[in-house]
C-alpha cells in the first residue's frame, strides 16, 4: 500500500512539473516574433522621422511664402496709396484747368462783343478793333492750351485709376494667398505635432518590445 502511494505521488509530481514547464514555455515570447516586432518598431520610427522632417520642411516653406505674401501686400498697398494720391492730384489739376478754360471762354465771348462794338463804333480797321482782335486771339490761344491740359489731365487720371484698380486687385490676391498660406502653415504645424506623438509612441513600443513584455 505504501509503495503504491509513493508511485502515485511520483507520477503526480512529474505530471505537475510537466504542466508548469508547458505553461512557462507557452508564456515565453517567440524569439522570431520578438525580432520581427523590433524590426517593425524601428521601421515605424524611421518613417515617423521622415514624416516629421517633411512636415517641418513644408511648414518652413509655407512660412517663407507667408513672409513673401506680407512683403507683396505691403508693396501693393504702397503702390495703391501712391496711385490714389496721383488721382487726387490729377483731379485738382483737371478742375483748375477746367476753371482756366471756362474763364478763357468768357474772355473770348467778351472780346467778341467788344470787337463787334468797336467795329460798329470806330470801323473794322480802327486801332480799337485791331486791339480787340489781338486780345481775342490771345484768349483763344489760352483757351486752346487749357483744353489741351484738360485732355492731358483726363488721360493721366484714367491711367492712374487703372493703376490704382490693378493694385487693388493685387492686394486682394495677396490677401487670398496670405490666408491660404497661413492655413497651410497651420495644417503643417498640426501634422508636426501628430508626427511627434507618433514618434514618441513608436519609441515607447520599441522600448517595450526590447524588454520582451
């Protein structure tokens, strides 16, 4: 009876030891699987670094575009403001030349009346009539010169208005470009933050896989 009990205990002990060994083996990591995990982690880290470098390069390029847009915007605003000053100057010149032309026309009308009166009173070849004709000619020359100035002022005014409008369109385009580049820069910055998080996570995974648990 004692011998049978001893044999039974021995068999149970061997079976229990086998179970423990099997469980330990089952729990121990597969070396080939662990190596693959390490390779995958390193690959992920390299990919994260590339993504991070690319997004930083994109962000920096967008920032350079923003800086250029700001310079362009400032230059176009300066041009637009100068064109507006030119327009204001052209308007003053035009108004002055119109006033001069109108005054010359009144002088012409007055000279004509005076000439007609002097011809009737003193004769067509009188000294008074000749003086009136001289005044009339001078006032017509002045009137014609003022009209030329008016035509020139109109051309300048139209050109400066066209320049001002073109500069305003450039300003509007610069604003759109600045908004778009700012949006791109902000998106790249978000991508950079995401890349950093991914890199941190993959490095953590690598440390975890190296420890084997």
